[in-house]
C-alpha cells in the first residue's frame, strides 16, 4: 500500500496517468453540466414561492459546493505535504488554488444576484455569507503567499500551514445556517434526509454538481501538468515528452 | 509508517485540534454578535437593546398585516410561535413578503416595545417545489385543518 | 418545457436579467479559466522546447569546431 502511495507521488507517473483520463473528464463534465443547466433552466418547474429566480440554484449550489470541496482537497494535500513531503501534493495545492478562488467568487456572485430579487438585498453580513467571503480571502492568501516566497520548499510548507489553518472555516460555512440566525436558508441537501425539493429539481442540480466536479478534475490535471513541466524542466523524461510528445 | 512522519502527523493533528477549539470557543463567545437578528422571544424577554439599530427576524403572523390605504405604511406582527413583536415599516416590501413567510427587519426598538423598521428583507426556507404541488399541499392541509401549509415540521424561518 | 414561448424563456417572468446575468458570468469565467489553463500549459511546453533546441544548437556550435580545431597555424592572407 505504501509503495502505491509513494508511486502516486511521482510526477512522471501522474503525468502519464492523467493524460489518459483527461479527455473523459472533460467530455463527461461538459456533457453533465450542460444537461443539468439546460434541464434546470428550461424544463424544471418553477418554484411556488420564488418563481423563476430560483433557477440560479443550478449554478449557485455547484459552485458553492465545489468551492468548499476544493478547499477540503487542498487541506488533505497540505497534510500530505507536511507529513510526507510529497512533491505532487504541493503541486496540487498550487495548481487548484486559483480554481478555488474563481469558484468561490462565482458562488458569491450568483448568490448576490439571487439575493436581490428574493431577499431584497445583494449582500448582508450574516454568518453564511461572511464565512464564504473569508473562504475567498483564504484562497487569495494562499495564492499570494505562494508567490511571495521564492524558495520552492519553504513556499510549500508555508502554504500548507496556511491551508490547514483555514480549514476550520469549512465547518463554519457548512453549519453557520444551523448554529446562528442567518438570512441564508438551511441546506436543501442533507446526508441523512431526503432533499427538500422534488426529483425534477434535484436531479438536474445533481447533474450540474457532478459535471462541475469532472470539469474541476480536468482543470486540476491540466494545471498540475503545467506546474510539473515547469518544475521538472531539467529532467530527461520532460525533455523526451516535449520533443517527442509522449511520456 | 516512518517514526518521523508519525511525529509530523501528530503535530499536524494537534495543531488542527487546538485551532478548532480556539475558533470554536471564540465563535461561541461571540454568538450574540454572529447572530444576524434577534428573534421575537429574545425581544420580548428584554434581551434586545432599546433605541439601537438592530435586526429582528421571524415569521409574519397570519392575519396580522395592516396596510395603511393612503401611504406605504405597513404594520404586522412577527412571531416565532412563542412570542411576537409588532413591527411598523414605511416603504416597499420585497416580493416574497407574505403572511406566514419569514422576514428580517432592520430598525430600532422603541420604548413601547414596537419595532420601527427602515428595511425589510424576505427570508425563505430550504424547501423548493412546483406551484401545483404547493397548491395541492395547501389544499390538503386546510382540509385537515392544519395551519402549516408547506411542511409538517416547524418552519425554520 | 416549463415555458410557453422563447420570449417567455428569456424574460423568466421578470427575473430574466438576474438569471441570465448569473449564467453569463459563470460560463464566461469557466471558459476563460479553462482556455487559460490550456494555453499556459502549451506556453510552458513551447518554452521548454525552445530551451532544449537552444541547448542542442549551442552544443553543436560548441562541439563542431572543437573536433576540427587544431593548433596548426593558419596563414590568413594579409593582402
């Protein structure tokens, strides 16, 4: 098992294996996301209370969900960086932090645009919205810290510590709507209960969540490959890949 | 596992545990400030400060909305099913404002215990459904004489 | 189909601007991010390739005269 784990840390091995998955990730992701979005926009019934403005949910929930799960993935990678000093874990954190930043921004933006017609305001400093804004700043901080430190190894460790410190924000985001009075409603999806929406609404939502997940996987692969090529320029296998087009 | 890695892992886990305890205690101590609004029970128990800008939130009580025919003035009761607070507001209400619907109002509590709002925001719950289903549910519940139209569980306003 | 006509679909009963603004920003940002990621990978591959070719050229330039170099005196015509 440990052998497999260490093989996983080899950039060359990752480069070869990711190239095999990437077309599937991209095609599946686009297909699922488009299916979910078209279904949600044009075919799902409107909500009895909010009318058609609720259709923003089909991108708001996927981006918000992904923003948080990307951070959890980054935190797991940060543990691997700190404990096992695996290069690939650090490559992952650096490659996906900008993606997380964009996803968090999208969740906040779609939420604000949704809030205006339903709540009557673009923004309110309630616990859910504020903790999500903190997540945006955490992503920004991770990117800035990584750029600020030139030495690769010390940058990796500093970034990993920052990512780990920030992970306490994730349960706060998740449970803010249950622990405190907020304007934001509680979660529609819970692990233990049936979703509080009918299937013709939650199926398209699930499709777009899965689609965005796959697209994120593809994005992570492309960006990790970029980072690996940048770091391993001097190795023989990168030279062979660049000159001959294969690993 | 290598002993050095084991040691590093314990350090990381301790760091995380300590950090979460610290953040947990801080947010617990600040919970009054993190809460977006006071609910009607808190206000009627005198926990909310008088004549300071605060927010009050709750369910608009059924049958309590009084609209002034000449101006935009509205008066209604906000309830959490154990206490209720009268709110007055002059202005345009959000589209989702309705009896039985959750709201959050921003304004001041005056000395008579009335809440004078300058902003009213609508709050909705996590339940989504097509209009036909909502209509059918409402019919069913009014036939049984239940007050809650949407869901059997108490509303999370 | 939840709408009667295409114009009703665009208008969304008055919520159209909100809904379409969200979707537009979402798709624009996603496409920009995906295209940007692919382009930066292509750029790094290209710069690596140029680097290797430069090294190879330099190697040729450095090694070619070295093999043919001799210490024999070259009489360059002074005319």
